[in-house]
C-alpha cells in the first residue's frame, strides 16, 4: 500500500507541475466553495442528507471507471481492489466529517461505507469501432473556407 500511495503522490505532483500551481489553487478554491456550499445545504436538511452518500458514491464510481491505471494495476498488483477501496474511503472521509459535524451520524457512516464499493465496479470500455460514420460537415468544406480567408478571396 505504501508503494501505491507513493506512486499516486508522484503522479499528482507531476500533474501539478504541468498545470501550474496557481491554476489549481484558483480553480480548486472555487470548486471547494461551490461543493462545500452544496454539501452544507444538503446536510442541514433532514431528508436531503441521504442524497449525500449516493452523490459521493456516484462521483467516485465515475472517476473509477475512467481510471487510466487499470492495466498497470493488474500487472503489478493483482489484488489491487482493497487498495482502491481504502483510497476511496479516504476520499469520502471529509464529506462524512462534515455530515458528522451537522449531527448526521447515519448519513456520515453510510458515506464512508458505500464509497469503497466503487472499487469493484468494472472499468469503462473503450468505444473503438471498425467503421467510422461520416460527418455532416466534410473536411473539404473547412479547407476551402480556411483557404479563402488566407487569400482574401472570400470577398469575390
């Protein structure tokens, strides 16, 4: 587990280096405020609190299905599903703590218990097809338009 988490840390730091820390800080803070406001709104309502575990599960499942490292994980650690389950439980922990802060113990525990189930959802398949459908807009039309723009012949 330590090697896996170290690999995840290296990959995240590489992405931060490529994108730039100021972009991630700016967009991350905006996203944190928006998601936090929605979480507080759902946590204060008696019936809407039960939507939070479902929303967290759906967000983790969508991220899990698009994960690019499945082939690597199958090769290096065939029993990687418990590792992913632990990672997803850790991801859901801040949301559960917010729910617990508002006194929603049942919804908080359900959030932490449901999130690891996403590790056993199969990965999404690639949608490669043998035949490609023709586009409504042909590439030749775009080539003509760009050629006319460059030469100024569109006036004619």
